[in-house]
């Protein structure tokens, strides 16, 4: 019989040795990597602090460094001033040395003045930083000269960090040296403890499993005799069971037919919209991938028409989803009347449909189909006692002019559809490359607006309201203004609609309301009583069920100060 104990003990010992040999170096590598990342982040932060505190002196030194020798660089007033600021700024931190290189790789400043004038143009870290990438290197130094003197036996992380000027152009490179010896010492101690603990745990597991395997091998020997006796009995039982299976097989043949019908139904549901019976998004994408391949071989054009219903949300909100579903079924039937048999009409979801026009000829032929789709909504939809008027907006993208992949063509057709809605709805519009640029700019502005709320770039101004006849102050209107470091002054008619569309308006509106109330409270505390305050609210704010509670919280928060009237 197979000697389980012997083979187990040999294999387990080999695996334990391999595990201990791999986990130790892996833990050390991961720990050093994490420590390096944290230390690099601290170096970058210190570099930005240094750059902010000595920006003018630093820029002046870099600008005037071209063509100067080491002696003139050391004697420069800006270099001496920079050294004084550096020593004061880095005193008490882990940073032990700082060097500054110009774009030619020349050391224009160093806390170790003997290194001024050295050229590091061929250094890999300098090359990476001058290209805009922060690079770091962890080394052990037997000795190193710092602005506090010479230190020995140090673990040092040196980071090359770009110095950026106006327009984000790289004007030079910082090199910061950080003493990470305490981290490395702590890491080595932890590694020894972990290794010892791991070996102890593995040895204990090995012993317990070895005893368990020995016991299992004894049981297996006992079972071997019983299995041999049971095998003969089993052969008799198998013969009887075989006869039963033959009878059951005849019954199974009838069930197979039913299962095939069920599979056919599932396959249909996988590729069709259950509400309208049109092909779904999955089937449309597969068909479009096939069509793109054929069109590329035959050098033909394809057209993708993205169809979105206007005012459909109002139907759902006012008449309910049951009527909305009936309307979608009627829309699908009417659209199908205007699509050629060789084309493919699909429902993507909600009130969005899409059409693939194969072998598209001229732009006029595609435009004619789009006009037919738009015109199909001229007649009302009659659903029971309801007569519903709808319009639709259609966006068009063409293969290969507007994209070579399914994703590009669908995205560009969607962009064109939104442009059609923007110019008045009930229209169609072909995709143009400018739409992608506008969409990217829109996303950029939305990201900047979200950041503006967090970084305090927004401000509230109170515009006086004066009675026309008496000239008496009757109140003020709160106006929000945005100054972006990237965009400058952004007019409200640019970012307010974007906030409405993206949902940021809820947070923005609440912030404006709170800031305006705080300003009025401060004025009242200082002796100036504003008769009335007007704050513009978004419809989306008023639609929120928690708006009243939010408003009450803001009013309670801002009127709790002394002297503020209680209501």
C-alpha cells in the first residue's frame, strides 16, 4: 500500500522550506515598496513647500544659471539666500540634503556647496524628472554630507522631482535626500519576528498534520479490506441499476424535447427586449461588430442612428409606468415601419432606441431615414383614452468617418443626439469631431466644479435691492461666483446649467444658502440689519423630499448666534 506518512513528511518539509524562503523576501519587498512610496510622497510635499516658500529666488537662480561656472554659482546672492531658507525650512525634518538642477543637468544649488557645478545630465533619475516623472532610489550610505554635518551608516531615499513654471513647463529638478534609517531598522526587526513566528506556526502545523496523516493511513488500511468485500456486492447492484437506467432513459428522451424548447426561449430572451420584442443591446453590438467587419472588407459605409424620445419622462411621471410601457411598444411598432428589412432596430433601454443602417449610400440617404423617423412622431399615439404627442431626437454617426469600433460609433451617435436636443428637439444631427471636444471640455469643467466646492474657489456676493421711488434698501439677492485657478472667472451661465445637469446643483445650492445666511447673521451682529434676503433655488432642490429639513437645519444653524432674531 502507498506509504502516505513517508511521502507526506517529505513533501510537507519541502513546502515549508519553500514557503519560508518566499514569504520572507516577499514581505520585505512589499514593506520596502510601501515605505518608499510614503517617503517619496513626503519628499514631493517638502519639495512643494520649498518651492512655494522660495519660488522667486529659485526661479531667478535657474534663469541665471546658464553658462555660469561653479564658483559664480556658489557666490550668487540668490544661492546664499536659498541656502539660508533651506536650512531654516528643513531643520528638524527627515530631509538631510537638497540639490537643484537646471534643465541642462547642472547643479545650481546644493546644501553641500562642493557639489555645485556638477553635471547630472546622464543620470536616469534626472532624465525621468525632466520628463515630468517623479523617480526615487533607496540606497545605504556609509557616509553622507548633510547641511547638519557628516553622517555615517544611513539608509537614504533620494527623489528627483520636477520644478514646474508657468504653463506647467519643467524648469528644473529638485533632488531631496530623506533619512529613512529608522524605518529600515524597524522593518528589519519586524521581519525577524515575522520569520520566527512563521517558522513556529508552520512547524506546529506540520506536526499536527503528520499525526493526522498517520492516523488516516491506519484507517485507510482498515477500509481497504471492507472495500474489497463491498466491490463484489456493488457489481451485482450495478447490473440491476443499469436495467433501471435503460427504462429511465426512455422517459428522459421526452424531457429532452421540453428542455430544448426552454433553451430556445432563453436564447430568445438573451437577445431580445422582452417589452417591445426588438433586439436588445447585446444583439445589436454583436450584429454591429459583424457588420463593421463586412463593411471593412467591401469598403462600404454604415450609419448608426441613436433615437431618444423627448418628454417621455413626463409621461411616466404623470400617467404611470404601465402607460409608459404601452407607449414604448407603440413607438417600437411605428419605428419598425420606417426601417428597411436589411437594417436593424434595437432598444437599448428606457426610451432609447438605435438603428444600424447597412450599406449606407450618400449622406442624403441617411438623412432621409432620419427625417422619416422624426416625421413618424407627427401623428399622436392613442392608448385607450389617452392621446399622446411625442417628438424624438436622432443623432447620426458614420463608419468609417466617425469611428472604427462599436463603442466609438455608439458614443458619437449619442453625442450627436444630444446636440439635436440642444438645438430644439424633434430634429436629427450628424456627428462632428467638435462634439467630442465639447464633451471632454464639459467633463473637465464638471470635475473642476466639484473640486471648486471642496477647495473654496466659490464665493457668495450679495447684490443690493433698492426701491425704485424712494431709493431705500429693501433687501439683497445672493449671487454665486466662481474663480478657477485653471479657467479664471467662470460666468454663472456657464457653470450653473452644468451643475443642474450633473446633480452638483443640490450641494452647490445648499452651500450658497448657508453662506448667504451666515453673511446676513454677521452683518446683524455688527449692527447692520438687512431687511430681506433672496436666494435662487433650483427646481431639483425643491423636488428633493428632504429640502424642508435641510432648509430648517441651515436656518437653525445660522440664527443661533447672539442677536440673531428668533422665529
